[in-house]
């Protein structure tokens, strides 16, 4: 039984780069549409932010839109992954506490379920990095080979 467990463990360890890749792709897809909507209607987003009493609503609309736009691009590529996760985590926390928390947990009720899942995936990517299937890993390998 122990040998079977060790064999399974060894084979699973070969797949450790799959979860960060999947997290990056899911998050990239998830941030794409909100980013495009924000950037296509920045004035409407600023008005919406103002209606929720956000300070500097136009500035914050641009910051959120640009952060999400950079987020979906950089996460897809696995470039600057740990860096972009920080502002995206902030965006998710703001979304949770200003838009979703009053609706409860369930995603179907516009609750904080999905932003929470995004936040947890972003935390994971911040801690573990993007994995070997990323431009970050390719750059690191190239720079390491030069030294």
C-alpha cells in the first residue's frame, strides 16, 4: 500500500505546474470581460462608483479598469504574475466589501462567492508563482543561464 501511495505521489508531483496554469487562465478569462466593459464605458463606471460613494470615482474607475486589463493580459502570459496579483487582490477586496457582501455568499445572488474564489487563486499565485508554463519561468531560466 505504501509503494502505491509513493508511486501516485511521484506521478502527481510531475503535475505541480498545472494548478497555477489553470488558475492563471481562469482568472485571465474572468477579468477579461469586466476589464473591457470598464474601459469601454469608463464614464458610466465612474458614475456607478460615485453612486457607491467611492472617493475619486473617475480615478478609481480608471485604476480598476487598467488593473483588470493588465491583469487579464499578464496572467494569461504568466508575466509579472506575482506583481499583478497584488493590485488584483485589492480590486477583489474592494469588490467584495463594496458590491457583493451585502448580497450574501451565493454567486447566483451576486454575492461574494466568485470574487472570493478569485482572491484565493490570486493569493495562491502570489505565494507559489505562475509555474513553469509561463513567461516568468522562461525569463528566469534565461537569466539564470546567463549568470
